[in-house]
C-alpha cells in the first residue's frame, strides 16, 4: 500500500507516466537567482505565495516540499536575524507565511539540487484531478522471471498486483512552483 501511495504521489508532483505539477506547461514560476536550492530566500518564498490570487487558491493553498528542503527553509533568517519558521518542531501547526506545509518524500530532495530544477510547489491540490478504478487485479506466478530471479528454479512465488488510475493537472496556471536558475 505504501508503494502505491508513493507512486501516486510521485506522479502528482513530477510525473513520468502522467504530467505532474512540476512538468506541467504553464504553472506560475518563481525563479531563484542562484542554481542551488540553498539560494532560496525569504523574498522568493513571499513572491511565490503572492503569485496566485485568492480565487486560484480557493481557500486551500499549501506548500508541498521534501523534508530536506523544509530543513533549508528552517535555516532562513529574516533581516533581524530571526528564523522565518517560528516553531519548526510542531508538526501539527507546520506553516510557512500562513499556509500549511505538506512534506512529501516524493518531492525533489535537497540532494537533487541542480540548475533549472523545480523543488517547491505552492497552490491548492484540488487543481489536480485524480481518479482510480475500483478494485485491484492480482495474479499469482509460479513460473517465469521476476526481478531477474527464475521463480521455478528457486521455488519462489511471484504476486502481480495491478491497479488502474490516472491524473490530470486541470488548470496548471492555478499552481506555482519555485525553481533554481538555469
């Protein structure tokens, strides 16, 4: 179940089989001045949070990022040398600029820092439509090769679990992301 949820989350965020938020054509983009995630500034976070109208947010704006990127944000200080995240250890009230922060392991991690890379998503996740057909299809394998292992020779069984689902970013311009400079 965790593997299915991770795959679905990865498709929503980046997309390989489907076009996820980051790979959408027209999301609102805030570009950093530098080519590393650590070049993120308070000003760029504010720019991103103000890039969408209240109508686009539909009372549901959130920041979505990897926990290691959240760690970078926890280290950002304001002009008075105070952290911009007031209580970083309180997961129940994890917010940034008044918006909830959702940590997702499928979002780009700080170790993926590179030029021209989107790594923080902002907006209302309701602009992503997700559908799943009911039920799973399973098949038990007693012969064949799975992950390079001959099941018959090693007296192992294989289980194939198949589920069908799809997603679409309905209006990409109603979502935003922060990316590094090219």
